[in-house]
C-alpha cells in the first residue's frame, strides 16, 4: 500500500508534467468516486491544474477556474501515471483524464480501494488528518504530550491517520525499530526520551524513504529503492542488522508487525 514516501515520490514525478495542463476529457468505469461519474464528467473538463501537492496519503490537485480541489487516494494498489492514449492498454485504469498536451493521466487500481474526490472545500476530507510528520506542526513536544494521553498500543496509534498523517504498516514498523520501541507498548508508557526517539525515528525513516524513491515490494509501486534499506519489515526470521537477533513477526491491530525482540523494548 502506498504510504507517505510513495505518494510524495509520485507527486514529485508527476508535478512537472501535470501542473499547467487543462483536462479535456474524462473516462470513468468506476462509480465509487465523489461526486458521481456523471458529475465528474461534467465538472472536470475545461479545468486547469494550477498546483499539485501531498497531504498524508492524498495527492492534492488544485484546479481552476472556480477553485476546485481534486483529491486522489491510491488505496491499496493504486498507481497514477501519464501515458500516450495509444500506449500500453491497462485494464486496471478505471479512471482516465485526457489532457491538453495529448497525454492521459491514468489512475490504475487493480483492487479498487482507491478514491477520487472533487471538492469545493478539501477540508471536508483533509480536515480529519493529523499533522504532517515532516512539518513543524509535528514536534517532539507535541508527540510527547499526545502519547501521554493515549493508552492504545504505539504501532496502531501511529498508523491512525487522524493522529499522524501518512504512516502505514511498513514505515510504522521501521520507525519503531529505529526508535528501539516494542510495537505493543501502550502509548502512555513511553518516557519523554522514548517519545523523542519515536519522533526522530518517524522523521528519519520517512526522509530516507523519500530520498530513495519509496518502497517497491511488488508491481503496485515500481521504481523505489527503499526496500533494500528496510530493517525489519518483511524480514521475519532474518538477523537484525543492529544486533543479529532473529526478526519476529506478530499480528497487531490485524496487521503483520515485524520487530527485533532484543533492540525493541
Ligand atoms: Zn536487534
């Protein structure tokens, strides 16, 4: 599933080609977007993309005229790419926007958990998100204070998008290993120095993953190099790169969770 670094990499890759382009046509054979397909077909053509950014795991495209925002959530298996209309037919491209440079913006999504939202006010969706983990709003002091108020296990808590935006299963496991924290620890059991370490671990692993183009574990998100640098995720039974102990796998909050029983206390 694409997380913050994969979405950020996608935005950086597409921004030079998409910003300034006007949408000329829409093809949709998928109905669970917002608003309805008929409304999207009438509202999108003629609008120009004037900005492209990321918030949490959402791609945010600012459109003019009339100040609409197109949000794209890639879900479990979504990919966003540009292509010539006659290039590589893709049976999973359920949503295709034609652009005034003759190319297409394709939203390809085999498992169909992805969503597109065309909104007058993006806060109706983005307003539910917690702070951006690489912004000033996410400070060590803020995190320490928030953790002290919550009893939930630390790993599922940092994956809650309303708590911190953008972290999923891979980077939660990796951040906790970097911080030396056992994923089942109740949030309010962390000492201030441990909360500091978690803050540092989250920021370090996300920055490293963006630098390396995100994690490519299957065909869903190609091109990243971060999978070569993961320390615990997907390494069950293999030696911890820090201490040599076997990496363990448990299920926590219905998600597979990888950690080093020696380094993470
Ligand atoms: Zn270890």
